[in-house]
């Protein structure tokens, strides 16, 4: 009886110890406290955070710190060493020291690290699980980590599906905005060729600066397309009338050049023959006769003979 009672107490003590692991250490992060989420790889999650970082309110440096935190998770396959997806069965509380996090965050300072961690906590992407002395360390049992004091990434993983959806929406909007910018540029070039009022022309020219802004939204782009389309449609009749007048004038000019025939007996104009041979010799001789000072330095007989040879060589018919 004593043996059985001792065994029962021992078993009950182990169950109590296993059950009160999180309650015995207030604020410790354990697997049983983590939310359920769909498994996701670090690469896919970080790509989504980079894409939707602006919508989440993250700066590039804060994204780097978040990447450093994710790199501390033990989500590598024990046999192959390949990266495995992050699952709810992985402890999401990071207990790495500040030096390790600063090194993995591209060498930022401890002060910068604390500022970025505060920002992540404000955005509810991480949760602090501090010990009594503020240190980060794991809780071990039989050589295995069963909990830790540190930075819990459970809020981030709980929103992983939301972040992935937001990133895909951001990419779709970027593709749509790229096409709308091309349409705006085409409409702008078409409007610049029209006879516009001064205020309208100023708006058309200002669209180029608006397109260069990084924060242009789909609503703003759609508004510019609507306005440019209205400008082009309002000026379209004038441009059509002008083109019609130009075509009519061109047809009248061609009719004058054509002979007044019935269309069967047409007199063709023969283009006059032109001499294509160069006559530089004659041109130089004429210029030489107009000079008053330089000819005095040269014998007249030599120059006349030379010019005569050049004129004869250029045009023997002379």
C-alpha cells in the first residue's frame, strides 16, 4: 500500500509540474499558449512583410529587425538542415541576446534595436515576455527547451494569413497602377498636341510630376485619367475639323497640279534637265575678279592659264 501510494503521489507530482510550467513562471512563453496558424516559411513571410511593410506601418530598418527575429526560430530540418515551415509546434519566443540580434540586423546599435522593438510592440507584431530581471533565457527540461523568456512572435504568425493577403493585394495594385500610369502618359502626350487653354495646359503638364510621386494611389490615377479623357474629348471635334480642312486644301492643290483632262489623255510634265557637274572653276574665277588686293601678288598670266584649265576640265563644252 505504501508503495502504491508513493507511486501515485509521484505520478501526481509530475502531472502537476508539467501542468503548471507556465503558471510557475509568470510571463513565460510556451508552445501551448501559442495561437493556431497555417504553416508558412520564413522566406514567404518575409517577402510578404517587405511588400506590405508600408501598409503595416513598418520602416525598412524595422523590417530588418523583424527578419533578424525570424532567423532565430528553430525551423530547420534536423536531418537535412533545409528550411522547414514555421508551425504552431515550434516555440515562437526568441531568447537571443541583443548582441546576436544587432549582428543579424546588419550591425545596428543596441539603442536602435530597442527603438525598433518598441515599434514592433506598438504595432502588435511581437509580445515581450520578460523575466524578473529583464533577461532572455530558455527553460530546459531533460535537455529540451519547453519555454523561454524573450520576444514572442506569436502575434506576427497569428496575422500571417492577413499579411500574405495584404501583400498579394499590394502587388496587384502595383501592377494595375503601372498600367494606369502608361495610360496617363499616352493621354498626356495626346493632349499636349491640342490647342488648350492656359489653365488646362498647366494641368496636363503637371501630370508628369504627379506620376513621379511614390505615393500615387489608384484613386488619384483614375481621377487623372478621367480628367485627361474629358480634355481630349472636348478638343477632339476641333482637331477633326482642322484635319478635314487640311485634307481639303491638299486635295485642291493636287487638283491644280493635275491637267484638266478627262482622265484618259493626260499631259505629263517633263522635268527640265539639270547639269550635275560641278563648276567650281568658274565660281572661283568670278570671285577672283571681285578681289582687289590679293591678285596683285600673283602673276596674271599664270592665274588665267590655271583658271582656264580648271574651267575646261570641269565643263569641256565651254
